[in-house]
């Protein structure tokens, strides 16, 4: 029998799709700082003005093409180019050519600004493959985010794969016993789609913490493929809020940031356990990252009846991608 040869570089090319994608975190972008991020092979320069406003722009200067992310400077609310020091205000408009007494006023004397939002510690920009305006806002549902939360921890990972695979991971209940050592298969109580939103509720009673049987539930909402909140209830007493951003940098490469908060009670013992649980979930995610580092994307996976509604996530992601094309037509 002939065995077909598989090219190890042969990752399928999934098209990029519209979403709010995080570019950095609020903590990492201080007043006066500039950073550069990549989304679907496109660079975007993000900066915070001295008053605290965040702006996102195309990286190259319309004068002679210098890159604002390499030596640009924030001057108050303005950004100065590193090459000839032309200065642009926070609406992107050219306001000063320092060695000339006139300033070009054509429509080209303006930086291209991206839509930017700062939400729950993440800085998000709107990306559409055809450059269209936002079709939704990155608003997380009140029932998941309300509460008296601690300050968050944040961790960023470079992951091999596609953004929708991080959505899939939650309802891929079959990997919980092997990767996360759950001794019972979680039950999918909800996996619903509404336009750009995918919501899931996973529930299990398992000896997950190796001390005693404990009920754990995850209710998560993904607002597009790039931004999500998950409220995790562990037993009767502990709750965590995981707000995450996942950004496709290049084909098959995702930049993910997880922020975790715990519900505060003011009781030191309770909060100490909550901090332990926070670290526990951070470490647990590394087990997924290690698998993703070497897996491939199987477009038409062979599934068992107990695998969870993986096709539902794929259909939702495909619809988002196809609605991009319809909007652009
Ligand atoms: S290239 Fe930016 S000021 Fe000249
Ligand atoms: Fe996982």
C-alpha cells in the first residue's frame, strides 16, 4: 500500500476575518509610549498621548515613509515623525513642518487612523480584511463581567494555530480528561450563536483539584473571534473572570493575552485560595499551548459523538468570514 506523504509546511490557509483584536495591554502602554503590532501581516502603530488617549495609525509617514514605531515621539497629544520631525495631532492631521513656514494641507497630509478601544485592560483595534468600518462594538455581557473583582494578572502567549481554535478549545470537551486531568467529561449546557457572538456554558463535577469533588462551570462569550470573557465558578465560593484577546499575527500564528481576576470577599483565606486558583488556571492553559505548538488544523475533523459542538464554532467562524465578503461586495 502506498502511504501518502504529508508536507509538514502544509498548513491550510484560513482567511482573516473581521474582529476587534488586541494589540497590547493597558499596563504595557504607558503615557508617551509607542508600540507596533501585527494583525494578519499588517502593521499598526499604537500610542498613548500624554493625557492618556490611545491612538492607532498606519505605520509609515506620508512624507517620505519613516516608521513611527521606530523612533517616533509623543509630544503632548501629538506624534512626531523620527525622520524630519513633521508633527500630527491626535486626529491624525499634519500640524507642523518644523523647518518650513507652510504646512501641506492636502487630504494626504493626514495619518490613517484605525478604530481603537480600551476595554478591561486590553487595547483593541478594529480589523476588517477589506478595510470596512466596525460592524459591532467589543462589549462584553454584563452578567459575566459584573462583580467586585481583584486586580488582574496578565500573560501573553504566542500560539500556533487560528483564532477560532481558541474558541473551539472551550467546547472541545474531549480534551479535558487528557489535557486538563478532569476525571469526568464536562457537559455542554449551552453553545449558542447570535450574529458575531458565540456563547457557551460548560459544566462538570470533577476531582479537578485532586482534593475533593467540586463543581466547576465556565460561561463564556466570544465577541467576534478576537475578544472574550469567561466567568468560572469553582464550587460555591470561588469565581474567576478571564478576559482574553486573541490576534492572528500571520498565517497560523496567534498572539493571545489572558487576564484573570478573582471575586473579592475581603476574607484573607478565601482570597488566598482565589490567588492559588488564578495561578492554577494560568498554568493549566500551558498544557493547551504545548499541544498547539505542533498540531495542524484539520479542516474536516473526524469526530466522535461526545466531542462537543466543534462544527458549530466552525460554522459561526465561517459565517463571520463570509459576511466580510458580502459587506465588501
Ligand atoms: S518621513 Fe516623516 S517627516 Fe519626513
Ligand atoms: Fe484546553
